[in-house]
C-alpha cells in the first residue's frame, strides 16, 4: 500500500514507493534529504521529525543514534522509519543536502584560445541536374582537404540544415571531422563541467573568445544514494539497470546545468559543439557507466585511465548532434581527472620552484612538484570538513557557522547568510579548534578542559558551547564536543600525513616550498592562519599559500578552449607518479605525528 | 471498437487497430499481406476474401479494380475494407509477400582473407599493489604500439571480461582500436548483409578463414508499408518517429537474421565483431535513419555518399559491444552501395575486356566497363518482373509458374515447388512472351492474336490461357493478358534503353561486349535465350552471359573478409561515372525502339 507523504517546509507531497521507508519517499519525491551511509542506518544524517501520521516503531538502532530528547519530539531516521499511513514529515535544515554554497568560482587562467574544434563559414551551390554530388561530398569539397562527415547524426542534421539555411552555414570541425552545421550567426558554445561528489559546476564558454558566459552550480543528485562515494558505487554495482540509473541521475543534472547556463545567455544546449568533463575517478566511471567494482576492491585500479572522447548523445547529453564530450585522463583509482584539471589550472605542469597543490574533500588529493618531478597521492580525510560525523555539523549552507573566534573567553561567530545559526560547517569547526587551542582550552592531544568546557548533557565526554539554546536557530545549543575534535584531528592528520610523506619523499622540508595551493570548496573558505595553527598545513609563510577556488572547473575550461592544454593534461597524467600513501615507508609514524595539535 | 480478425490459412488471429482496415489488422498481426501502393487503394495487391463476418460496403474503387466474379465470391481489397464485427478472412497465396524464394546464393569469389579487424591473444598480469595500472593501460601495453581502447562500451565490457577470464583473452583490434575482448577460443565472426527492397540476405562468416558458416534470407519487413521503395520513403519522411520506426523494422530484421545464422552454428550474435551492410541508396538511408526527403525530389541526391562506419549498437544491432558496421559507399540517389558491392563481386573493377553488369529489379542498375572506364546508370523498370501489375502475377513463391513453353500450340509449364499453379512470376511471364512470339501469336508491337487467344472474360482486351480453371490451384484460369504484355514491354524497354544508352556512350555495339553479367534474384532464374529473344538483352552470344545470383551479398562478404576489397569499393565508387539516363541525348529514341519485340 502506498501512502501520501508530505515533506515540510520544502513542500513536497506525494505517494512513497510501496513498502518503502521515508527516505525512499524523499528520494521518489525529489527531496534532497542527506544520507551519508546510503540508507544503511549508520550515519544518522537523514534525521526527520514525524509531525503527523503513523510510522513503524523506533528501532534499537535509532534509540542508540538519536538523543532521548529528539526521540521524545518525534525525530526518526528516515531510512529506518516506514509510513503506516499518510504522514507529514518535517525536514530540519541540517538534514537537507541542498541550499548549499555551490562552488563555481575559480581562477581565470589566460590561455591562447584555440579549442579542439574549429569553425568555418561555407557557401555551397545547391544540387542541380548538372551537379549531382551528395550532401557529404558537396560540403567536404568546400572544406580543407581531407574533411569528412563520418558521424551519422551530424550527417542527418547537416542534410536538413543545409536546405533550411539555403546552403550557407557555419561548419564546426574537430580535426578533419565535421561535427556540426549551423547558421552562420548562431552562438558557438562549449561546456566545461566539474562533477564533484557533492556539487556540480557547469561553465558555458564562448569558444571564439574563450570567455565564460555563464556559470551554474547544482547539487550532485546522486547524493540521494549516499554522500559517500562508496555508497554510490555500491548502488551502481547492483547491476546494469542500477548503473544506468546512477549515470542518468548525473547526466540529467549536467544537462540541466547546461540548459540553465544557456537560458541565462539566450542560447540553446544544441548550440554547444564541444564539452570537457572532469571528476574524480569514481564520478568519471559513473558518468561513463564503466564498472566500478574494481574501484571498490584492492588494489583499486580504474577501468580507464586514458582521456576519453565520447559523443554527448551517447551519455545522454542533448548538445549539438555531433558534439563530443572529452574527459580528461585519470591517474589512479583515487586520483582522477579532476586532479589533472586542478594541476592544469594551478600551473603545476611547469611550476616555478617547488609547489604543493591540495584539493581538500572527503578524499583529499595532493601533488608535489619538485625539481620537475610531479608526485600525487590521495588520502581518506573523511567527511568531517563537510560537517558529517560532527555532532552539530552541517554543510556550508545558510545558517552554518563558518567563522569562530574566542576573544577574551567570549565566543564570536558568523553564519553563512548571517541568519541564526543552525550548525557548524567545516571552516567553522577548524576555526573553533584553533581558537580553543589559542585559549588554552585544548591540549596537544586534543583534550578539552578549562573554563566554559562542560560535560555533554547526556553524560559522556566534554563539550564547548559555541551558541547556546537562546542564540541558536534550531532551538538546541550548538557545541563542539570532544568527539568532534577527534574527528577533526583524524581528517587533519590524514591530510598532514600525506603532505609530510610527499615532502620526505622529495627530501625537502615545508620551508623549501615556494607555493602551497589550496583548491576546492572547503579550502576556499578556511582561515589559512588557523589551518597553519592546527597543523593542517605545514610551517610555511602564510603569504606563500594561495586559495584558488574551484581549480578543477578552471582546468576543465582550459582544456575546453585550448587543445594545447588538453594535450598538456594528457601528458601530465602520464608524467605524474602516483604514490600509494599506505605503502610509504614512514606512513604510520607520519600519521601518529599528524594526529596531534 | 476493435474486432477480432482471423486470417487464414496463415492462422493469425487477434484484434485489429480500432477504426482500421483489414490491411491495418494484417500489419498489426504480422500477416505478410502484399501492398505495392502502401494502402492507397490503387495496386489491388492486397486482395482478400471475407469468409465470415461483416465489413464495410464495397467501394467504387474496388468495383473498378476487382472482377465481378471476385466481388461475388467476397473478394475485397484489404486496404479499403474495414471490419464491422469479428471477421474471418482468407488470404490467397498471390496476396502474400512471404514464402518467397529468398536469395542468398551467390558467387564465392576468392579473396585473400585479411579483414578490417585483427585478433591477438594476450595474457596479462593481474593488478597488484605493485602494479596499479588501469585496465586500459594494462591491456594496451600488451598490444602493438599505439593500441588504444577509445570506445566506452568496449572498455566497459573489457573490464568485466578480463576478470571473468583470468586476464587471458583474445583481443579484436580494428586498426589500433580495441573493439572487443573475448575468450581465446570463442568464435570470431563477421556478418555481411544485403538489404534488398524486398528481401534481406545475411551471411555469417568465420573471419579467420573467410568461410561462410551460414546464410539466411528473410523478407524485408518494411514491405508492410509498400513494396515500392517510394512508399516507404514517404512513410519514413513523416517525421522523426516514423523514420525511427522504419529503421527499427529493418535493423530488428537484420538482428533476427544474425541471430538465426548464429543459432545454426551454435554461436551468439555477441560474437560478431564486424559487419558489412549494403543496400540501395534508399535502404542505406533508411537503415541509418538519414533524411530521405532529398532522395524523393529532383535532382535526387543522397545525404551521404562516402563509406560509413557506425557502431552496431548505434543502429540497434546487438552484436559485440564495440563492433562496427561498415556500409559501402553510394554512387547516386538511385545507384547505391549494393551496386558497388555487385561491381566488387563481379570483378568489374578490373574487367578483362568490355563488360556489362546488370542487377534487374524494380529499379535496375547497370554498369558498363569499357577501356578502363566505368559508367553506371539506373532505370525505373517497374515491378512487372516481380509479378506486380500483372493480372495473374505473383512473386517467385511456391505455386508460381516460373517456366513456360508453347510446343506445337500446347502450353507446358513448371511451378516453383511443383505444386498446382496459382500465378505467374517474372521469369514465367518472360518465357510466355518469348514463346507467344515464337508461336506467332504476338507481333512486333506486342499485340496478341491467333489460335488460343481469347477475349478477356469481362470484356476488354485479349488474353492467352496458360493454365485453365481445371489445372489452376486457385480455381481461376491463369492467363497472360494484352495488358500484361504491355507491362512487360515497358519493363524490358526501360532496361534495354539503359543498355543501349551505355553502349552508345562508349561507342560500341553489343557484339563488342566480352561479358554480360546478370545479377540479382530475378536475373538468376530467367532463361537467357528467351531474354535475348524478346530483346531484354542485346544481341550477344548466349555463352557470354553469366547469371551470378546475389552478387551484392557476395560483394558485402568480400568487403567483410578483405580490407583491400573494402578500399577497392571506396575507390570504385569514386571512379564510376554516373549517367542520368533521362538526360542522355538519345534517350527518347532508344526507349521507343526498346519497346518493341
């Protein structure tokens, strides 16, 4: 029996799948309910409050994961509660994945504009009884020697368009291959996409000038299957249909981004004649529907490492009929095309001196350039910086505390959007830990003690109040707990261990780094001084640290407007030496050292 | 209201489409009811007898097209009669398109077996923590330098199969591109297909030896939209969905042929790693879903003339995941890839002396090779040789009279299958006309007169009885009418006009021809002496005439097993000069002369 479920305040209402949970209903109705574990009943991120209607009884697992006060108020985990009749369900802000600060800003790196496609205007004589050449012959004869029209979709479109436009057209070539025929004055567009595990960023680019005409961000809709990439790979690995569904979620969202960016400039997606897509290796494989089984089991090798060219239509993107999508190469199972794009955007191919580039996320990739050699590695930094596994944690969405200072024992903070605080995002947590340390409330091992530190209400470890019940927007105090500090230390320790391993491998110290580049959403918003203070970054002068925003998106745009940059990306991927962190000789020692403050 | 219609003796029964005609019901139920005009009520080929149940009243058009005796027996045209309740309908043999002699036999022309794909057995080391190469890198490193795995479907399949088969596989390459990975001992197969307007012929070939393992024929299911190619192009031209439907009819049937040929040898279509498809330009365009509008309007230019390579999956053929389909080039709107294949198979690329090759059909294509120059043209010979527009005409199906002799005023005949005669097929009609002429019953202008010639029963012109009511299997006399003779003369005249035009262009006479090659279904079964006698062929010694069967299918097989032959086909298509018959200087005079006996 399917019941009608109403989700508030998002205002979605409709039948859930028969026999399904509230999470299933949320997915079916397009409610962006968070789920890190993919519905496994372990992450407790899909917390909702049942306002009206009957659901299945509280499970033992929920009793363990939810506070008594929450249970009393009707809070449940959506993945463990199933409706027994029509229901009304309240989704608290921290359980939503959407409404986050999307990340489209990035460096504009000048590149000589010479895309992989070229354009040429031709005027053809129409066929007559004295000139019976076929359309393909006629068109190619007017183009540089060797031009061909091998793609059937492009040929189909050309035959119609040539007649519609009176045999005067702009032809888009990719090498010698005609990929598109359009009106002489139609927009000539390219699309660059960075597919993050959490967020998607799309850029609409004028291929003639290289200018970005519009940028749009969106949530990665696969998040409904888990914020964790492993949960999504497991879902995709269920079988061909599951993989197809996971691919479609992604490509539909990319198509939607393209449509929105086009709408903003009065253009149409069918005017996009070339595209570049980057993402980590898992996103790359999910986008192409390549098998992800081997990515989930040691030794974690990708199915495809080389750059891929695929027709946009073959991945379900409705761009120009013959348009290609180029995916930059991967380096390893956990160092993907987005890392290559980041290296491209940050000038790591030809760095002046020694440089370290880091893209911080659930998985953090980094690359050290030293004496012309590039070495990359990946470390599992976990979702703490994205607010997961943190008692009052949330993503960088409106209401998240993103800045914290402790001045003379008094806590000051700033929220995203400047409204009442509802939780703590990664940069806020990092600030809080640094300031607790400055204030002497935290020792080297990360133990909380001193004035203002109180025992957590339900017993257990200590906590420090950032915003009390009165100041909080959610009606409960926003605190940093002893557990949260351990989570942050684990994340920070993993990253720092990676950095130290790279430096040791190269035989240099942090002082020998000319440049430290921090890319990605989280890295853009952190306070560098605090990051240095807690030891997330090694001891470098703060003025050598650059925060560059979405460098992967910038790299994708570079590869879109410059075929030389595309070649450079291919060469980069082959040049980079991949280091398996866990197999580095001093891994355990580095990690232990990095876990302290 | 949808009524249940039962077609006998074929034994199909089910609801017809609501408001539809008996023809619509036949199509919906898969009854292969003939329809030359595509349901336009003009060809009278879809004649059926309503045995039980009520249908709409006889129309004026039917009253004109059907004999009074037929109307009295309940005969109707299925395209003009709609059921008014459940019906039982008898389909006479001559109204069926199926059960015909399918045409798969053809020359076996020796070619050095070196297909467009090559095979290589590799044994790979599985990935370990010390060897983290991605699957594509690992595979390509074991292959000749420059090998790549650019196709995502092939890569997807490879990742699964490499692990299933323990990293020991046979790799199929097309140039440097990996198209398939399979077990070392799996069959290594190719598919060659000749798509005729009426019939499809499929050949399953062992690519290692070049041997044809199985050959299968089937009717072209598009015939439900009209036997005439124009009717099908008009149907496809209705819009994208219509074109898609017309394509799917064809590709599904080709897939079915492949499956049947595989079943006969214990193989699977997924083991077919390469394919070559030929057909006339219209079939080529319908198969690829290229626009056919320009093929239907002067000056009749194709959308694509160059050879096409398309992934089998992109045309809906479930062969090996990365398998390609190669379509030989077209020459002109009415001289297509099947003509090129015929030239390939009959050695017209390098003929010894002067040669004329003819493929007789509704549209007849021919090519003259003289002094190293090749000239081709096409003429609209009409469907008379296929039994259409002939009073007792039928296709070359069981019961068709295929041989006729008049010996001492007595008629002798032979039917296909040797059962009772139900009609006259093309070769029988040709024999009948020749023997009527030998017997002095037909003058030079084709007028019937003399002993045995009687007035047609319903008045009108004269007719000659081949089989009277007593001998006929259908219960009515099988005759040749004055009208039939005119139809034959038109067909013969068109072809002969083409031949004469080619000879005049080259400045030679028929005596200068070293070889006349007759290809195709009809041409295989005609009596050459009689064809010479009625002037279908010009005056050459009978021993210079060769009947070669389905040369187009043979050409497709050659291009499948030999990449040199594939190149030769491409060069041939560029070398052949296309002559527009109607614009030849002596066209009208040649045609007038050719219309006599």
